[in-house]
C-alpha cells in the first residue's frame, strides 16, 4: 500500500509519542472516562469510491487533549498508520490516506473520521485515540469495503504463485489479496473452490461447501487451512478481492482472436477488461452474458447471474472460465472496460 508507510513526525503541538494508560474497573474491564464505546457490532460497509464516517464521540472534553486516528495493520505487528491528529483547534494529516481524511465535527463532542473516495486498501480496523496528558483512551471501528472475492490462477498453471507474485497478480486484475474475513463471507455466499490460495495474512486456505474426496476428503464444510506458509518458497493460487468500479464492462461479439479483441475494445473507446472488473460488473451491475470473451490477462470467461442449462452447466451464478486458450484462436468475443 502506497500510503501504508509509518510516518514519524515531530510537531510542536501534535507530538505522537505518548504513554498508554487505561483505567479499569474491579473486574479488570477497560473503562472510558471521556470516549463513548461504540457497539461491539459497529462496522461500516461502503463500496469502493464511496465515502464513510467512522464514529467516535466524547462524553466530555478534558481541558487539553489530542485525538489521534490510526489505521491498524494486524499483519504487521506494532505498525501504526497514522491518518490524522488534532488538538481540537488544528489538524495534521499523514500518509496517502490523510488527504482524503477529515473530522466530521457535527457538534463539539464529535471526533468522527470522514474518509472520501474509498479504495480497496482502506478496508480494515481503525482506532480513535484520545490522549490526555499521560492517559490514553481508545475505541475501534471496522471499515469494510463492499466487494467480491474471486479465485485466481496463474496462466502457467495451478500452484505457481509465491506470496509476492499473488499480490502482484491480484493488483494486475484490479484487486488486492483477500483477507480471511472476506473469504469467509464469500464462503457463506456460496463460494466453493478446491484449489488452495494465498490470503493477505500469508496463510493458505480454500473454501468448501460440498465435502468430497477430491477436495480434502469428507471433512466438514468450511474454510480449510494450510496455515502460514513460506512466502518465498511455497507456491499456490490466490484469492483476490475487488469492489465496484467507476466504469462499466461491455461485450463485443466475435469471433476475435486476442489481438483483434484488444483492437476492438480500443476502437470502442475502451480496453480489454481485467478479471476483477468483470467480477465487479457481474456482482454490482448484474452483467449476464452466455458468450465467452477475452480478458486482458489472456483468459476467456463469461458472467452468469441467471443460471441456465446451456450457460456453464452449473446451478449457481458466477463467472465461468475457459482458462487460457491460445491467443490465436478466433472463437470468442471480448469483454471491454470503459
């Protein structure tokens, strides 16, 4: 993530170093003197490109205080990506996310964070921290980018991607590596996939709805896990995550070979669609097309929202794939993105 670097600055009134000190009740539970704890189920869900407000409210203001908003990075222990710091009078913004961040300040006790033009990487947990002298109180809220998970395989075949290659493959398809939470949500929505793939935390998993001998045996349905794997030596497929796009995907009829498909898209003021863009169009725009079409990575796929007998032969909606046929074949159409 370009904005994920840790920023350490010394500012006259916004020093980021502090001693963490929470108060606790007799049962050892954290108590908050100034901040209001949000509901445990507090989660904001917004599509890519939208705006979100992450709630943070004070009971009362201490005489002198600072509010620090941080994006937490659990896969990088100890890393804080500071987004914004304020002392109630002025604000400082940090990193790539800072320019899209502001405090809502709907009333004097409102310290809620507003994020504009959300990106895939903005998904995650955020912490609102009130610093009052040597005391520190904080609450957390989760921002979920509404999207879709899709399995992805190298054009060179099954289990060919290291962790960094999996990251690059997803990025090339207008996506990022999926989290375990996103894969679990996809499984509850019906994703059943036999091939194991990388997730953003460096673990390798695959979702099974219908246990069968060819897919890990007759173990119970669920997310099967290989656990953490060696990111440089081990090779698997990957699970990517994408969301709604600002453009649209459209189909051009063939027959076209790959080069002709590229030319046809350009002639219609577009470009060959990426796999993530096709999945987003299927999920968010209801794209349904029975004809196979070339995509930018050289694969041929088609999206089905209303399953029928002669369109893939499977009862569930989804994006069907013909794999990576020879680019010289003049059989398919083209899925373009504009």
